[in-house]
């Protein structure tokens, strides 16, 4: 399978799609959002520096993110990987290219997920997560509710809301995405790496299309 690099606005489903790919195709998942949230939870100095920036929906600086991803990529073995949350700016995309070239990693596909803004907002406002296993639920969609209100089906923990899953932070995140996405897309289009997939609530179709693009043949 190819390495998958996601370009997507908030709540497009990167996490859910990644979970499926990990289970069925043994990918290694590199989610910058998850990595940063773990730093905050651990109470590290770095975590304290980024906590407010993230809660308000702002981007962490390119320098910081580039160094972080560089480190994570060097820790990878030969396993195929999913990049979820990086690159988010053209500068990040250009740096990623340098990193992958210097590592000799060439088997990549960039998948852009397009989702309607109103649907993304609804998903963000209804989303609750398990702090222990990371599973995400949604109170606005029948098939995504936990069986017991606010309790994780898998590990019985109380579910929590992400501090940036509110309307104000969503606006900031979605607007940042819109202002960066066309440059990133043209960059990858020129390299013939870009595939566009439209996201709605038909997860099965979305997964099918992604698997088709990620297969090597
Ligand atoms: P999703 O809903 O699919 O989880 P998201 O965009 O809401 O996507 P994350 O990818 O989890 O959320 O990222 C959350 C926050 O982490 C961002 O709003 C930003 O503050 C920070 N962040 C994550 N990746 C980057 C990055 N590559 N560059 C800058 N900031 C980042
Ligand atoms: Mg995510």
C-alpha cells in the first residue's frame, strides 16, 4: 500500500478513516492533532505552550510542526504510514517533500477530502471522544452514538469534548484550511500525486475510493 497523506478540513473523517486503514492494512498512523493532544495531557513544557493555541483553533508554528514530524518520520520502520494533519501549509508541504526524498520514500498518494462546511460544523459540535482509547462518537448521528449516554462502548470511560470542538474554533480552523488548501493542492497536482474525494455520510463509499487510490496497482 502507498503512504497516504491527507489534506482535509476539521471533521472530514481523517481519524475514522485512519482507524479503518490501520486495522485492515497495517498502516502506522501519524496524527499531529493526537500527538499534540498527548503532549498537553502529559503536562510537558511543550504541552503547556501549545494548549491555548490549540483550544482557540489556531495553527502551531511551521518550525515547531516540521521538527516534530521530522522526528516522527525518522522513528518509522519500513511500514507504510498515514500522515493525518500534516502538511497544513505550503511551507510544511515543501519541507515534507525534502524529508521524504532524503529518506528515499517515494510511494505516496495525497488524498484531499472535501466536505461541506455545514456538515463539518455539525460533526464538530456533536463529537465526543474517549480519553482512554481515542474512539470518537457523535451525538447528532444515530449510528455514531455510544450505547450508553456519554460512556465509551469499548472501555467504559466517560466521554469528553475536545476543547477546540466549538463553533468559534471551528470557524478559525476551517478558514485556515481554506486559505492554505489551494496552494497545497496545486503543489501536489503538479507532482501528479493529488486525488480528490468528496466526503458525505456514506463512509463505505469514501473508504472504497480511498483504498482504490492507496493500492499500489
Ligand atoms: P479532525 O477533525 O479530523 O481531527 P482537526 O483539523 O479538527 O481534524 P487535528 O488534526 O486534530 O484537528 O488538529 C488539531 C489542532 O492541532 C489544530 O487546530 C492545530 O492547532 C494543531 N495542529 C495539528 N497539526 C498541525 C499542523 N500541521 N500545523 C499546525 N498546527 C497543527
Ligand atoms: Mg483528527
